[in-house]
C-alpha cells in the first residue's frame, strides 16, 4: 500500500479543486437556462403587474412580422384614449417579446456585431438591405421626440409614430425573456459558426438591452402571473400574430367610459 505524504496529498487536492473550478467556469459559460429569484428584478415586475391603471393590455409577441404588433399597440393607445376618453395615465400596455421578436429588445451594437438582420431576414426600413441596427427602435422625430404637430390624425404626430422609442414614451413596457434569449443565442451560434460560449453572448445582450426594457426569468410563468394581476390577457391562439384579447372586465370598463 502506497503511503501518501501530507505535502503530496495537499498538492493533489489543490490540483483537483482547480480542475473542478475550471469545470464550473466552463459549465456556467455554456449557459444558464433558468434564472433564480435573486437574478432578476422581481420587485420591478411585481410593481408592473400590480399597476393601478384602469385599463391594461398584454401583447404576447413571437414573430416580428415587419413590426405589425407595434402598430397594434399604437392603435390600442389611440383607441382607448381618444375613442373611450380614458386618460393616458390610466392605460398600461405591456409587450412580452420572445422567440425571434426578442431581438427587438437589443440595441444597435448587438444588431451590428451579430448581423441580426442578415440572420433573421430583417431589412433596414430605409435601405431595404439586411439591418445592421435595430430598425424598429429609433423615432423619425429624433432622440428628443420633437413633433411638428399634436394632431392625432397626422402622420407627423406622436400618435401615429410606431417606433419603440415613441411607444415607450407613451408608457408601453417591453419585456425580454431570459430563457428565450438563451435559446435564441444557441441558434445564432449554430447559424454563424461562432466560437463564443452561449452565456457570454447572453450577458452581452443583457448589457445592450434597450432603455426601460425589463428582463424576465421565464416568459410563460411571468406572463401568466402578470395576467392574473392585469385585467387584459393574451392567449396562445393569438400569439403568432401578436394580437391581444380584451377580457370582460376590460370591455365593461371601456363601455362604461363610452356611455358617460
């Protein structure tokens, strides 16, 4: 039986611990598909879910579809405010983006570095070439959102602006799903033969999320929780088109406003 000295044992143990540490680093870099409660902004989400606005809507969006859901949200804001007379501060619209639509939550750095437009066949709205920047974020009114008119019927007013920037200014909240990002990144790596580990790219995307976007740990569980708190929900039947469905309570509220 071989005798092991204290020094050789310590040396072997140190080598083993170093190997385990290295394995842990690799595994964490490969991906973290599930966030725990301490890793995302639970309190901010709870505040959103319990928002006291009179009318609330959740858009469940998977496909970008040339940004059609952005126009739908614009129409909802206008219809609820001008059609039913509901004050702007009593309207809360949330867009839960996942699948390909999740890339709309990221800034131009991510779009340019990973050639998102070429990968997902999304063209720049002005050049009709693969987009190297997020084509749906910036408003034509500029960063300061200066509009030449306040006429809601004018294409030059904020009320007909379907950019993410303008919709956020009007109170729309965008949600980004962490699990969807992890899955999307794996597709990106395979398509472009990237050598980076998935988790490193996901963390980079997190660092380049658009202003005011809230990351969720898992879209389905948070969406269901949000819908229990909010009076308007989305259903899977409407998911692919990014449409929304008013619940009876919201319809009753809107009808009361119209009858006054």
